[in-house]
């Protein structure tokens, strides 16, 4: 399962820039709806589009690797 660490990415952006962004601010910068950002932030395993990931990464000036984490949850075991 891929987990999106939106809160951590927002915190890292604030640490780098000194600017605190809300989901409302991020929605305005990315063109994504606030509902989409709320779902990304709160629903584990939310299936965000690559367009959404791209928009968030560009707005927060981070790489996908800083936003996403691959976990072993729901992964088939190797045989």
C-alpha cells in the first residue's frame, strides 16, 4: 500500500519556508478541491491520481519520495 504523508509534507514545507499552509491554501495553489486534500490527508490508502501527487509536489516543492511511502500492508507475499 502507498501512504501519502500530506501533513508531514506540509510541516516540512513550513520548516523550509516559514510559511504555514492550510488545506484551503493548498487547494488554491494546486487546483485540487479541499475535499480531495482532506481525503488524501485522512483516508489511509486513498487512491490519489498522479495529477494530484504532481500538483502537491510542485506546490510544496518536494519530491514524490518525500510525500509517498510504500508499506508492506496489503502486499502479496513472495513465494
